[in-house]
C-alpha cells in the first residue's frame, strides 16, 4: 500500500510539471494587450526557444487588468538542459506606473542558456496576468545607467472630468510615467545618456 501511494504521488508531480505553460504565444507577440492569465500564487512559465546566444536583458509588461494582477516579484532562471535551473535574475517589490508598461531588466551574468523559466507572483496572491515577456541578446540599459530624469510636478486641474477618470485608470503613477517616457524619448533622439543638451523640467497640468 505504501509503495502505491509513493508511486501515485510521483506520477502526480510529474503530471504537474508537464503542464507548465511553454512558449505562450501571448507573451512573445510584442502586443501587451494580448495577455497570459495565470493562477493565484507563484506561476511558472517556460520559454523553450533553444536560444543560441546569451540573453542580456529582458522586458516584462503589465497587462490591461488592474494593478492587483501585475507581477510584483519574479525570478528568471536559465537552463542548459531543461533539468537543472540556475537563477539568472531576481526582482522584488516591482511596481508598474501604468497599464501596458514595461520594466527593463538587465542580466548581470548572461550565459548561453537554451531555456528560461519565469516564476512570478502578484503582491497579494491574486491571479497573475502578464502582458508580454520579451528577451534580447543585447543589454538595452547599456549607456543609459546615468540618465538624469527630469523632475515632474503633475497636477490634475479638473479631476471630475471623464478624461481624468480614464487617465487615472490607465496611469497609476503619473510622475513616474512621465519620467519613464522622458527617457524613452531621449533614447530615440540620442545614442546614450552622456548628452550635453539639458532636459528642461517644470509643472505639467492636465
């Protein structure tokens, strides 16, 4: 009887491992409006593209759901054979300033892993929803570590308007949202953060 129980438990564990989501199309289509809906607690997703070059950075996007469903903590692991997994990057206390927003994560010690596994959870254990998870063979943060973000003084002139309500639903942290886009614009205009053109700052009213 004991042997039967052990065999049943072993088969159950193997079955659970086999059901891990692999290469979810919604996570790699470059469109965060299509999303992966996970479960409560820690979610594990495998990216098995048999990568041929080291991944040096990756982006995680929030979805269009409420912030309660955003990933709050995650660990990215890499594997050469799909059996032994090594921690590649680990993040805690992550907050998205808006819907469909990316968080860029450079990898400090990249290696020629063939597969990656993301283990992520929300802040309060709600169902996890991810917009996108994209991998890059270059460090997208290179030359931008010293970017000087402008100071933002955001003010809603008329919070009772319909437009203000829509904006508040999409953007949870307006100051951080504008700082984030200030860098995105700078990345388009310049090659690095070592620029001599000052970015003017001042009040922004809506």
